[in-house]
C-alpha cells in the first residue's frame, strides 16, 4: 500500500479514493492505518453472495492536496 501511495504522489495525483465493503473490517483498518479518512457511507449499493452490501468511501490527501492550485 505504501508503494502505491508513493507512486500516486510521485505521479502528481492529489487525492486517493477507495470504496470498501462496510463489512470488510480488515480492509477498513488497513486503510485507516495508511491515513485514509472515512468520508462517505452508501447503504445497500452492492450485491454479492446473495445479499445487499453497504459501502464505505475513504479518501487520502497526497502532496499538497487541495492547499494549492494545480499547475495548468
């Protein structure tokens, strides 16, 4: 995960966003440990294994994020 975050920052990306099954406690914990914040909750938007699932949206700022205007 650290290598992916570093590669995205080096490529000039400002934000990383992920969508995780709300029941996937391990994945949510990993993202928490890497500095992602939980920014959204979408109830019953996925369907797998015969049931509807909720999704958590996570976000992590990279580099200057939204503190500086992008280069045009």
